[in-house]
C-alpha cells in the first residue's frame, strides 16, 4: 500500500544538466536532492514518500507493530542493513542524496584495528 504524498517532489535540471528531484522535507524549508529513478525505486519498494530532516540526516518513519522505527533514506537507497556500516557524503551535505555523492564507511572491529596498528608499529620499528 502506497502512502499519500504530502509534499510531492518536483523536477529540476541541475547545473551539470542532469534531472534531479527536489524533495521538500517536513517541518522545514529545506529540500533533499535525488535522481528521479532512485526516488521511484524507493517509493515502489514501500518506503513512505513523506520525509523529514533529523540530526542523522534525511529520514522516514515506519511502523512495526506498535512501535515506530526511524530509518535513513540514504541507507535504504544503498541497501545497508549492517549496524557497523554508515553512509557518508562526499560533499558533506546530507541533503544531497544523489548516488554519486554517497559512499559506505564500515567501522573496523577491535581485532581489525589491532592488526592495522601492529602493521604500522612494525613498519615504523623496522626502519
């Protein structure tokens, strides 16, 4: 079931000539930017089109039983479910949700950090 779109996106042409949706965010004058095909793919997958900005970025809410869960649009775009992986923005702007602006950052486990430090220390001491 698709939800009613409270703030419909509108199409603009970006500086580089590509088509981009500007998506108004709830409770603010700010707008997220995203390629139309990514927006349609998210909406077709069942994600609500009614987004807002919180301290974690552009988010949407979904109900699971009696609880409400807040998820990030960028994570849904990239299909990230791992709690140790995060979406980062090349231009540091969380409103720029164009795919080429997103990348995944994965937190290293303590063992991985120790191995990396051991290699650095060994390399420094072997000089």
